[in-house]
C-alpha cells in the first residue's frame, strides 16, 4: 500500500511539473504587445527578434532595439503569412500568426520571391490609333511571395548568340515599376527587330530576405 501511495504521489508530482512547464512555454510563446520601429520594450522586442532569427528571417544578434532590420524581417514574415497590408509593424494579426507557429513548435517555410514574364502583346492595332500608339506594347508578368510595395525591373535585351543563347542589355525600360502585373511600353522603331527581347526581373534596389528568382528565365521576343 505504501509503495502504491508513493508511486501515486510521484505521478502527481510529474504531471504537475509537466503542466507547469507547458504553461510557462505557452506564456513565453504569447505575443500580445504591439511593436514597431523605436519600441522601447526591450524584453518583448528581444523575444520577437529571437523568433525572427529562429525562422531565418533576421541575421543579427538580438539587442532589444526595434530598428530597420527587425522591421524588414517582420515585413517578410507578414508577406509570407499573407497578412493584409504588411508594413513591418507587429499588431494583432501578426501576433496571432506568430503565436500559432510558436505554439505548434513548427518553423514557417519561407520561400523565395519569384518573377515570371508572361506575355508581350501589341495594344494599338485599332484603326483610330495614332502612329505612335500603333507601336504600343503591353508587357505582363506574375510574381509570387513578392512584397506588394516593391517594384520590378523591365529590361530590353539584344540576342547576341544562339549557341549558347546569350543576351546583352540594350537599356532598362523601367526600373522599380509598380508590381501590378502590367506595363505599357512604346518602343522606338529602331528598337524592334528579330533580335529584340524583353525580360522582367526582381527589383535591384530591394534586398530580399529569402532571395528572388526568375521562374521563366527566358526573355520574350518582341514581335
């Protein structure tokens, strides 16, 4: 009987200990303090930075200072989690997304941003169009896991070799244009020939946390 009582007491103690550990872990995982650049709550900021480091989004030593690097990492997390209007500020929706990941013990899969050119079509073939507009082109592209407020670059290329296939840059048609999937372009007459191509690339002025790649690496020929 004494042996049974001793085992029961020990089991109760272990269950209580596990419960306390789980409760403490849940409390540690709880993010509910709003934060942004300049936040002075070093404890909460440090906790946030540790989370971002564990997710591979922040490559820095946690210091409790919410600066530009932390904001950029938060922004990348918000984009990945499809949080509406990502801005690098930690509010209720970001709290919920972080807590869900921490409490599950999972690591969010951060995929690189991608850009893919889809088509180049003539847009001024109607009889009423001016001579200038009759040469107008519409360039279309798609992006994935791409920050909504970061633009794309569109380049005009010349094909210089077939074997291997190589291109040289003629000019940048537009740099960091709004990433809305479509750009109107009126090329000069001398810019269109059998060796003229267009490519859409990732922004060169923004440092992507997880990198940025071209899904369709082949530029499209301008017809």
